[in-house]
């Protein structure tokens, strides 16, 4: 990361929504977050290896339609509830696909954190909602109302243009959803 940033001028790095069995709050990833902070680099999180839910997602392209938004929301929540953003105040993380399902479930996540701190606040006593302004996301949500929700949750300064090019779920005309 250091060589790519200092010698090649890269300002952002793509990582998966998990690393094998490690969620993004895994302590093994601390050096990655520290390096990103030190280099003032952004980490872009894209979902991969979505759960099969015992084969229930085999039909209807469900891993991409339901699995990816769920996987991305899981990644967001592990960063928030795992205290990663608290421990790394200069870390910038941008999530693909409008942060997945997180904008829709953020109220549920904050409520769960408040009513079940024994299960949700073990690694971060601060409400996940307190960090919404630290979440960056791309605009690839395919729906004007979903984009409005995303903007209201993370703020307009935290949303960047997303295309998902060259994949089939990508936006063929970037920005068309706002027209």
C-alpha cells in the first residue's frame, strides 16, 4: 500500500467485504487501517463471496440482488460496532452499491445497539448512528428514492459516483438515476 501510494500516486485501495473468515473488525486488519490513515488513502469495500444461505439463493440471481446488499451492510456494521472507526479517526472507507442495505437498516442497527448493548455494544459503546457521517458510499443504487435515503443517512458530501462497470448490474449511463 505504501509503495503504491508514494511511488505510483494511488489514493484509494479496493478491499473485499471480508477476508476469508475475518470480518472487517478483525484485529488482524489493524495494520491495513493504520496504513490507510497514515497515507491518507481511502479504502473502497466491494462485496464478494456472498452467503449461500443453505442454497436458498440459487435461483433468481439472488446472490447479486439480495446477497451483495446484505454482505455490504454486514461489512458496514462490523466496522461500526467493532469500533474500527472509533480507533481510526482518520480512516476513510467507501462502500460499493450505496453501502448496500445499510441505509435502510441503520435505524434498526442503532436501536439494537441501544436496547441490547450486551450483544451489540461489546466493542464500541458509541452508537453506530454517531458514525454515519464517516461512511462514504457510491451512488449505484438504481432508484431515485434509494439515493435520497442514502444521501439523508451519510450526507451528500459522502456519496461518490458509482458505475459498477463493466458488470451487468452496473449503471450504463452513470448519473441517470438523478435525472
